């Protein structure tokens, strides 16, 4: 049985909050930071899928940016985080990512998500109601095609036909993550299926996450899958030299980011918009403080070390750092160096082992 | 103002909150605010009422740290 590493691996993850207007350089940070991560032994770069909103909206299809990474990086894992399965035909997913796997010499992994925003399903409204079942069936179909097996479907004349995708990927098996953002049931389901998982703290406490990860690993073991699986946690991240300066640097941009993403919160955007100016300001400040103190990887290397240790102790194997929440390009890239120091750090005091 | 007096005042304010999930009389010093039923919006509503009564409002960085009724009472004890 493999033992866990003493410190999680680090990756990058993006969710840029960018307006739709044409603008030179929208992907500059993505290119520069992913190259940095590739050159500094980060584990992976995660590319999201988001639609029709400034929040994450420059990433409508992760396979597009995966092509950029395949060409611009040499060793880092290229991960879809996530492919919203019901919004794609499984054949297209298998084809697109097989191309990326070839371009990247076999560096592709995919996290699949069920999807949650009804408006995203303008692409495939008929799949919204059954999106959970569609997702699980789609994952299996993609995995089979990835191995070179046939896919059976209806052709243009209503006949059942079997196809194989071209090109075949370089990796014989696709490493699959399931995006788990809700209750413990999804974690158990991912464990039983033998998938890895990617999740986020958002408004939950680390203790809550610990219980869900334990349920995931228990379900995984009960189903007879080898190994503990990989648990990836998204954390908003910015690391600097001075904790107080970091907090002041991130306060305004992170509050703007929270305001933009309000419809992803427990509190709906319409409700936030209806609030008085004072209450809206207090709400954002409260949310910022809670994120900053409890669920973000922000501060100095030293102050962030305990957060990394805490999530690792809760069962997290990989920290996916969301870096593009609104700080200027130069500041983020400067922070990458400190993030790399944190990545290479170890727990300040290892628990003694008997 | 004694701790008991502050506690009684808070009980009165809690009775006016809409999102209370529990019997106010059953709330103890160790009851957590999330057990009472507060979310991030309703805790602010409650704190505005507390401000109206005691004329103090904690820094958000402090409010985030308050998990239990005891934390708020100790804050108020120190302030008034």
C-alpha cells in the first residue's frame, strides 16, 4: 500500500474574471504562469469550462487552451477542470482530448462535472434534467473510446453504427477526476467508481471536507479499487513576503471577484443586488474575511504553511491554486515565486511517529 | 453590565430574528451561530440589532472568528 507524501503537490487553476469586450492579452497570464509552473515542478495546470459570464468566461472549452499548453509546456500535466459532460457529446470529448494527448506526449487528465447552471444548458437543454446520469454514462463512454473500444450510436439515417475515434491517445488509460462540489453523496459515488476527485472549500470548513474525503476513501476501498485515489483541492492563492501587505493587496480585487461571482454563492446575485449599500459592503467584507482567514491560501509563505498542512491532514493530495482572481499580472507573477517556495516547503513540525 | 444581563439582552434580540432554527431558551454559551440558523446575511441582520442595542459593531475580521454565543458575549463584555 502506498503511503501519502508528507506535503501536497501544487498545481495552477484558472477562473479569470474578465469582461467580454475585445482586449489584447486576455490569455497572457495563462501563458506566462503555466510556463512558470511547467519550469518549476508544479504538478498540473487545470483549465475550467465556463459559459456566458465574466466569471471564468474566457474558458468556454478547456480543450482549446489545452492545445496551447500542449505546445508551450514540456512536462506538466494538462487537466480539464472540468469538462461539463452533459454539454458535450462523448465522441467529441474523446476526439478533442485524444488530439491534446498526442500533442502533449501523453499529459492529459480530465475532471468531469455534472454542471449546475441552467443557462449553460442552452447548449443542450434536453440533457439538463438527466444531467447526472448523462455525466456518468458519458464518462464511461469516453473511457471506452480512449482505450480504442467502439462507440455505438445513431447515424444520420437512424441506423445504429459503431465507430472508433481517431487519433487514439498516447496514454492507454484516461485518468479521471469527478468534480465534487456538493454533499457527501457525490464523494462516495466518486470513490465507488474509482475516480479521483477535485473539490473546493468555498463555504465549508476543513473539518467538513475531512469527513467527505474519508467517505470518499471508504467507498473507494469498499469497491475494491487500488490505492487511496487522488484528492485535489482548489484554493484561491496569492503568496507574498509580508502577511499584512498581502491582505491589503488582495482585499479590493478579491471583493470585486466575490461580487462578480455572487450568483455562485449561497446568496443569489439578485438578493445581493437588493441589499442596502451598507449591508452589501458588510456582506462582501464578511465574505472576504471568511475566505481570507479560513478557506484561502493567502499570506506569507510562513502563514500559508499551516493552511497547507491543515488541508493535507484532512486528506488533500494536491492543491490547485486559483491565481487569477483579479490582481495585476506583474503582482501575480511575482507571487508565483513565493508560491513556489511554499510548494517546496515542508511541515514546520512533523508529528512524531511511534 | 454583567454577563448575565448581556445574555438576557441577546436572548431578547434573538427572539426577533426570523431565521432562528432552535428554541431561544435552549441556546447556551456554547451554541454555535450556525446551529442557531444564521447564514452570512442573517448574522449581519442580527449584528445590526446588537449594534442598535449596545452601540458597538465588531470588525469583520473579529466577527468571522466568532463561532459561538460565548465569543460574542465576551466581545460585548470587553466593549461596554
